[in-house]
C-alpha cells in the first residue's frame, strides 16, 4: 500500500513538472543583413529562473523542430547545437523585413492521459521593412504575437494577440512573467487581443496554454484522452 502511494506521488510530481516547464526562444529582436543571428532554446521554469541542464530535459524534449520563416515566406529548417545550459542555432538574414522563428515539439511520452505539445516563437526585425510581420506567419497550433520592434519601452503598453489554430483565441488566459519573477495574468478579448504595461526593463516571457479535450488517439503506443498545448514568446523591454 505504501509503495503504491509513493509511486502515485512520484507520477503526480512528474506530471506537474512536465506541465510547469516550458520551452522558450531567446534572440535579439533586431538583426542585420549578412550578419549571423543567434537563437537560443531553453527548457525550464522561466518565472523561477529555473533552467534545466541539457541532460535533465525530460523524455525526448530536445528533439524539437526549429524553423525560420523569411520575409518572403520561405521556410528554412534550422539545426541546433548544445550550449552551456541551452541549445543554439544561427541564421544569416539576406533581406530586409521580419523573420519569424518557430519551435514545435510533441513529447514522446504521454503524461496522465495527456499528449504534451510545446510551441514557441520569436520575431527578428531586419532593416525598416515590415514585410513578413503578421500573426498568421507563425504556423504553430497555438501562438503569441506582438508587432516586430527593436525593443519595447518600460511604462508603455504592449499589445499582443493569441492565435489558436490560426484564428483569434478569445477568453484565453495569458501569463506574463517579468525578468525579476513578477507575474501577471491577462485574458484575451474576442479578437484574441490583450495588453500589459511593463514596469522594469529586461526580458519578459508570455505564456499561454490550451487543453483540447476533443482530440484523442494513440501516441507511440500509448493512448491519450486530451492534448495540452503551450506557447511561449519573449519580449525585450528597454528603459
């Protein structure tokens, strides 16, 4: 009986950790033609400054796919190499406009009857052209979008939009985490839009999740009764 209870506790802990952690992308919001742009991928709990070491990434999380979408809507698969506490990839802009980097990964293991789908994205402004800057450029099932900008400023409102299946996601809970760990909960309106005003300079992370109770099936030989999807998006804020 005691062994069964301990085993159940361990399983619950594993599930909670899987749902609490997320993948996210960090990169400079601006780039230059002909100059390599570094993209970093982290896994952990951003608000707690808990970055998982590469050998602690659970299941096959490190098998994510990373894709670059150019201003001309060309797609380029990016390859990652291990860094200190993250994976990194590079691309070199060849034209002005907005480049979108998208990450997607469906975890191999099913947790507590749920298939886990991780998504993340980032936009990079090159030059002054706005070509490629649109929420629907990101093909992920769930995504967060803000207008491409070199940097946002503290004490100025930032508008964002959440898409689910390429459509505006209304009444969706959105979490915003400041660089010092402060957090705020937002709710999107009928157009999938929400806004917040950053107080401190630094990198903010926006996270949104969705549970799809209608999609069921078999995943790597294990049945699942629902799909949990999470999307992250980082925003640079200057003073």
